C-alpha cells in the first residue's frame, strides 16, 4: 500500500513529537515543518527530534507574518482596552495557514498538528467542524474556532482521541526527547511573561489615570490601562478596605472602573462579532441552543444565540464571570463547535 503524505507542524515538544508515531500508525509518510515565529524561535529541538525519528524537516520563516498579524493585533487590542487571545489569531492566520501553503507547494495533501481536539464532517451540510478532545483537561478545541473550511479539510489531529497521561507514558517508554519536559504557560513571543513591559517597549508608556467607582467618582490612581483586564482582582495597587474587581476599562478617558461587589462582574449576555461558522451553516438565526464558553479555562454554560447580520447576541441560562471584550466566545452543541466570535 502506497503511503499517504502529510506535513506535521513540529515544535520539538512532546505532543508534536508523539504525533509522528500516531500518524505513521494511520499509514502516513510524515514530513515535518518547524515554523519560525520570532527571531528567538529555536529549531534545534525540532531538528533533533526529526532526525531521531527520520522525519524530513523544513524550517519556514514566518517572522514577518507573525509580527504583522499576531503581534500587531496583540498590541493594538491591549491599547484599545481589550484582552486578545494571540494563539487563536495565530492558529487561523499563521500556523495552520502556513502549514497549508507549505504543504500545497510540496504536493502534500494533508497537514497535522499536535493539538488536542478532533475534526468532524457533516455529510448532510458538507461542513467540517472542530470537536472536543477525549481528554477534557487538555482540550484545545476553543483555540481552533477560527479555522476555515479549507484548512479543516486538510487538517488531521492525531492526538484528539488520546489522553495526555497516556502519551507521556508511551513517550517515556519509547525514550522520546522531552517526554517529561514541563509545559510552557507563557505567551510564546513573551517568554518572560511580562507583557506590560513588552507592550510599553513597543508602544511607549501608557498614561496613568483614575480608578473610579461605578458612578465615575475617582477613588485612586492606576499605572496605565494595559495592566488591567475585566474581572481582575489581584495586583490592582489600590486599597479600598475590601477586595475590588475591574468591571470596565476606558481607553479614551484612561479610567479603570472598580467594584467591591463581586456579583457585578457576572453577566448573562454578550455580543460577539467576527463570526466563524463551523458545523452551523452560515446565516441568520432567531434561536440557536447550545453552550457558550467565554475563555479557554471556563466551563461551557447553557445558552441561546440570536444571529443577525454577522453579529451574535448570546444569552446564558446562568450568569458567567468576567465577560471580556477581545476574548473569544465559542458556541458548542455537545462536543462540536457550532460557531465562534470575538466578544464586543
């Protein structure tokens, strides 16, 4: 049987490394691509793994594209008092896009990544969609909601049906590099995790301003709006005698609104735009039932969506914490993504 060809995004980490084994089980001839996102990106680990597993590796320079799309969006969103998710932007417009382009140029029909998610196909509608992973603690379906139908048609996710704990055991038994390496929690282009310094080095110092109460009365001074996000409690630098929470940020007046009533950071509805439809056919809908997830670590909550003119108004059965402009809301039914959008 002739082997099928597939291009795997390889970072050198355990997930993309073990993906080689799973893809070969499925009969694929695996080719590797390391995507260089920043000048600090190091291909050495991926090169060592690829050589060990006898996978031909191509290094693709994505630095300009990553800077223009992901980093610029990150900077402009924070400056506008919004809280972006750069991984979601990267997956659609850089990582998966570049893998698809590179594969096409090489005559390779499929691509793969080490994401923990699955892909479904609806025979009735002819649409591809992302499904949740088998491992609920590692599920990354939320991060993939912006992928296009063409991207999904080329994509394989070989780890979606596996548990991370199983993969670590198998990788150790196979003596794969990085089998027990700790997972990075930082934004990839800010390894120090000091995003405030990173933004100010590129955009300049943000002016100090007033903390205000919900009536607009000044109650203290803050150090610049980029240091705060909706729902934040720690690190505010103001003492009100009891815990305070951020409820709003104004990039024009440079004010940060606080409340000491935690109930005020919960809401039961939101508006989102920049919609991307997956298993749900694109269009307007008077009522779509499902579950909405408002951040990567949040639990999906029962909700109903009304979709009109490229905008979705989502109402939750019970209030959710810290709905944050700039973050994504992903709308599921069961384990499949119906659509997603950026919270306004």
